[in-house]
């Protein structure tokens, strides 16, 4: 009986691992976006010119909230 109970308990809560995994992925993505925007803002004007981005574009990107994911990942 003990084995059956453990099986039922595992089945009952198995869906929660997926939710936790999704949340961790989302938090990780938000941190990644925040970090990329920080790094972009720290680039020199010469570096921005090399990659074809204006300072105005960078400022516009830098003020976006961390949860605003243009790729919807």
C-alpha cells in the first residue's frame, strides 16, 4: 500500500514542477533582458556606430521594463 500511496502523491503534484520550471525560466529571461539593456547602455558612441545603433535607440531600449520581452520568450 505504501508504494501505491507514493505513486498517487507523485501523480498529484507532478504538474507543479512544470510551473516552477516555467517561473524560473521567466525570471532568468527577465534578468537576461535587464543585463543586455545595461550592457547596451554602457557601450561607447563609437561601438554603437559600429553596430548601427543610435544613442536614442539605446535610451529607448534602456527605459523599457525588464518584463517587456520583444521576443516573447
